[in-house]
C-alpha cells in the first residue's frame, strides 16, 4: 500500500511540474511574440494552434502547439516546444485549403493548410488545427486573392 501511495505522489508531482513548466514556457513565448508583433499589428491570432508540420520536412517531424498570427505582411507561427518558427509572406501564398488530414495525420477536424513558395524548399505547405478555421481561411483568401483549393 505504501508503494502505491508513493507511486501516486511521484506521478502527481511529475504532472504538476510538467504543467508548471509548460505554463511558464507558454508565457515566455507569448512575451516574445508580443515584442515582435504587438497587438496593434495583428489581424488575427490563434493562441494555441496545433501545428501539423511542413510538407517539405516529411512525416517524421514533431507536431506541436504554438501561437499562429496574421499580420498585413505575413502569417507567423511560433511553436512552444521544440522552439520552431515559420513565417510565410502573404505574397508567397499560392492557395488556402481546409483538408481533413495533413502528412497522414488527422484529428477528425478540418485543418488550415497554406500552400506557398519557399526560398529553401520551393513549393511547400504547412497545416494547423485552429479554432476559428472558416474565419482564418476566408481572411487569408481575401488578403491573398486565392480561391478555395478544396
């Protein structure tokens, strides 16, 4: 019985420390993003977007949560862990679509997929799970003059 109680305490401590670490990390990333992109420069923000990856990096890459935001010039994403950033200038966006999966991964919800020209990878695409998908897709299509690719 003592061993079970000790195991439960260790598990609770581990979970608690992990939650504290992630909250601190999220707060730090929010502060970094706020310095680079103040509120007045943001047109849209998804504070906890789930990144499904970049097509050019293949299926083995790590997915993760982060902050997705839209400015007048670009779409910016800052992942929490591992530290990863992606900026897609609006002029480089080819199409916007809302597929049910990306790179063989799905969450049973439609995703925001952005197809774009990349200096390092040529034709590329990236996808996120965002809460207000239709608003993101419509806004991006309006700003880039692209038609639905679905």
